[in-house]
C-alpha cells in the first residue's frame, strides 16, 4: 500500500498515523518484522550482540514481580588458579543460575571467575552442586570445583567429618579434606574410572598438531589430550577453533601435554565455554591417564604442572583421584 507523507514544522517527513497502521497491518500479514522506533531497533541490536540467549535468560512472572532485588552471599574460591563463585542455595532461591553465571563470571563487569557453583540439598549425598561456565552452559563435572565445595561444606559445619559425598550432574563423588588448625588446605576427590579411546587420525589438523600423539579420554566429559614438546608455544586457541569448525570430533576440552619424566607432565588446558584456564581438574586427570596409557608415565601418582600450580593425579589403571590445594579468596554479597 501507498502512504501519504507530509512535512512537519522542521521539514521532517511524517507518515500519517492511519497510513502507518495500514502499512504495519500489511507487514504483519506478510510476516515482515516491523520496528516501530529507533529505540526498539537499538534494543534488538543490543540483544543480538549480547551474550544472553534463551538458555541463560531468567523468565520473569510480571504478575509477581519482586519488590526489591534478592541479596545473595557468595564465596570466591580457587584451586591452582581455577576460580569459582560459590553460592549456597539450600532454600532454592536461585531460579536461573545460567543468568548468574553470565552476569558475575565476567572479569571486567562482574566478580570474575571460571564459573559459578550452586550448592543445594541432595537426597543421595551430603550436598548437591551444579557448575555453570562463563557462557552460562552447565558443566557435567569439574574436579577442582568439587574440592572447593568440600572445603565450604566442612568449614561451614554442613558436614562434620573429613570425608563426604557430593552429588554432581556426572554422579556422586567421595571427597576427603585435609585440615590444618580447622582450615581445609587441600582435598582429594575420587573421580571413578576413565575411558580411554583412540586418538585423531595422523592427518587431522596436521598443520597444528604436527603429528602429535593424541588420545580421547572420557572423564567428566570428553577430553582430547595431545602430547607435544613445546607446550607454551602451541597454538591452543587456534586448534580449539579448528576443531569446533570441523565438528567431526565433537567439542571436547583440550589438554596440550609435555612429558617431563615418568611421574610428571606439564599441561595447558582449554575448556569449552571458558577458553584457556589456569588449571583444569578433570583435564589434569585426563592428561595423567593418557600419559600412563601410552607408557610415558608409570601408574600411581602423577604430578600435573599447570599454569596455576601443581595437581596430583592418582591412577592405578582403573580408578582416578585428584588432590590439590583449595583456598577461599574472599566473600561478599550480590544483588540480582
């Protein structure tokens, strides 16, 4: 349809309201998106450019809006530089942890961390925990976060003994804490059995892997472990992007490993949803398991040196444990 256009006092073109309504109605019938103002257009472009999706945005009941923001206490905790924002939620106040992760994990606009951890009640263990990454996606298992939660449960009095069980999306894990003066300084988590699969074809991503020996390890998720001589110089980010574009290997976490000796390896880790991190608990365990399986390390205790420190992996050819330091950095409150 045609519209009548007139000039206003500032010589700006104006479509008469009746003609606008007719145009809008016709566009709706044709399925054409109509933006009624520049503000709407800007809002839409901001949404498209933001990190929020339908999966990490909280749904709000406009008939029962909160009169004020909810205040939540949190702890910032870390192990070997793997840092987490820990929320206790025994009463179930947190309805959209994905949104909390996106808002507060940012190191420039939030508290900063590799993810958030939500601790709740469990019917099968001493407590239940859920982990959400920087992009709001949920992690099946994170061995460093589990050990941080164990420290919280012990020091807050929610668990009395030094051994406890913690439920995760990936199953229930037994954790033992080690204390000095009533403060937990380190913890060991039992991760269960690891499933080791073959590696990539020799020609896969040849320009990046340069013939490196590889193994897939399933342990709290899928890990691609690649052995090379120059860990620090390896183009880890480029390899992750190439694997994601290819899609043939899925989207595993990636560990680049150099064998130092029969009981020590050095590792860099790339976690899906987070990027490269200072440490990865399950990644360190996967690296140690792969090193033992290819004969580069002996079964038993393997020290995994990561950017943030050292982790000790126990592997007897079947079961896997991870031991390392745990620390509370600070505590505070947020409003959401």
